[in-house]
């Protein structure tokens, strides 16, 4: 079959790497793709939200399946766009429909879903510019630290955690009244702070059946020791050492099952990936957030551990036969370390040549913000490359990634040297 992946990051390169291994995949296209996907697929210079151009490509190249990488097109309703078009209806789209994608598109929608289906999460209230004074009062009822979340999509940067009440009030005003995150913060969710260690759970669903992929833990902060600004993720580890069988069972019974049942009860049409951001509080899991796609950089450690033919699984998700699939997982650990542009997540320069990729041995360099230009691979984003390795332990895998990172170079290259430090 002919398959199109939408997106241009490390997640999409990992998808392409895994899909290209399947004998079921005849031709593989990535829009817009990056320098990594260009080696194993055909890149097409189309934006992920340009639905009309995507339609033309799908018809021209006889695409049978579209795998949606990022959240934007899902929240904007790309799945519905295909279903509502006679010429596209036969194409399988992997990703939820617009109504279900609100689980990521709106923090308030997600919190209401969690409370309605009795899924453990933090207490919360939401506010707008008109009710900002009530927001100040609500903050006064909470103990620090204070968690403020822009309701809409803010590219993973819409969550602010502050220890000082006055600073939290000022931040609330900045988000609501001064529109710090633009449209994303016309509504802000304030919730109680949950103290614990975070992890991510990835679920595949065809709407009624589900399969759970390996757990992963990512590292969001730019600085070592989890300090500094939030990023899209600086590295990841899978499996998560502290996730015992007993704890994983709690996740499945208290969170995964009621989530999938909730989709059915609320008529949320969902064929795709459910990313559940969790926190372990004591011995119990609680939900921090839902994402309606695979995480990045977690995909770079989760998919390499999947032994199955990925296209077979995607087909089962599309056909509603996921219950017939038996997921097989590589026993080895996988880790990834993200190389980023100097200055990220704030201002950074692009167009820096990346050298040493050919010298990498025993690791997989998944390209993210990198493109081909004049015969060279150059930086094109903040997160540039994810170095993924296997090992019998996560320590062994991390060591291998760091050894291979030393072979790479680009101007002002930065990476955290402490991924896995807290495990």
C-alpha cells in the first residue's frame, strides 16, 4: 500500500523508519519531512495543515493510508476532512476525529472528560479574562507551587509552574489579559500541583479495542537536573524502571480502560494513538494530560522497541480489528538524547551544517529539525536530532547514545548530559 506520513520531526522520522521496514508498504511519502525521512521516503513540500494540497497529493499518488504525526491537523479536523470528501473517504486516516482531538486541543475539555469518567487527576478550575479576579481568589486557596495551563495548543510551552503567589497572579494576568500565548490562553486552567515522578503511557485504539505500548519517561526542561525552561523534550527512556507490574496494572484498570470506555460513552470517534501523561503520586497514577498523537521524543524510544510489523498494526487500527493483534516488545531498553540548537527554546539560529552523521555506529540518529540544503544536512529547528540506542539496561543505552553524540557537530550544539539521572 502507499502511505503518507504528515509531519517533519523526530517522531515522523521514527514512523518512516519503522513503516519502511514493512513489506506491506509499497511507496512511502512524508509531508513535509526532513533530511532523515528523505533517505527512506519521498519528501513532499506540503504543510501539515494545507488540507487541499494534501488531498491533491493523496489522489495523485494513490495513497491508501495517512498517518498523522503532530496535533495541529488533528485538532483542525483532518480526519473529518477525509470522511466528508467523496474522493477521500476510502483512505484510512490514523488519528482521532476533530471532536475527540479536543482532548489535546482544550485542557478544559480534557479535565471535564477526566472528571466525568472518574479518572484520577488533579483538582482544577478554569478562567477567562472576564473572570481573572476569581482566578486570583482560587490561587489563594491553593498551596504552592501553582500550575497554570493555557487551554489551547501552545506547542508544549503553555504550562507554567510557579512557587510565589504574587508571581502566579501576574502570570495569570499575562496569559489571560495580555494574551501571552495568543488564542491558546483566552482560557486558562489552574490546577493543584501533584508531587511525584512523571511518565508517559501510549495506547493504540481502534475506538473500541486497545493495546498498550511500552511506557517511557521524557525530560522536558532545558537544563541539567531538570532546571530552566520547558522544551518539547530533551531525551527519553523506555521502559520506565519504577513502573512495576503492579503499577502498570493500576494504569490499565484505573486510567486506560475508563478512557477507552469514555470515548464510546461520549461518542468520541477515535482511531489512533492516545498519549497519557501520568504522574506517580505515592504508589498511584494520576493523569496530567492527554495528547492525541505519539509523543516526541518518546516515539524515538517506544517504536524501536516494537517488534511487530507497524503497518499491520496501523491497518488493524483502521479496520477495527486491533483485538486480533498480539503486541511483541523487545526486552532491551532504549534511550534517546536530543541535540538542540544553541539558545533553544528561546531564539536560535538555523542553517548550521551538521557533520559526523555517517560516523554514527550502533545508534540510530533520528533527524528532527534538520533538512537537506545544497548537498549538506543543516539545522532547521530548535530540536535538531535524537540519538537513540538500545542496551540491556537503560544506563548501557544512554552511554552508547552519548558515545555517538561525540561524533556529531554543528555550531552551538547543546544537549543534556544527565538524561536518566533521576532513575
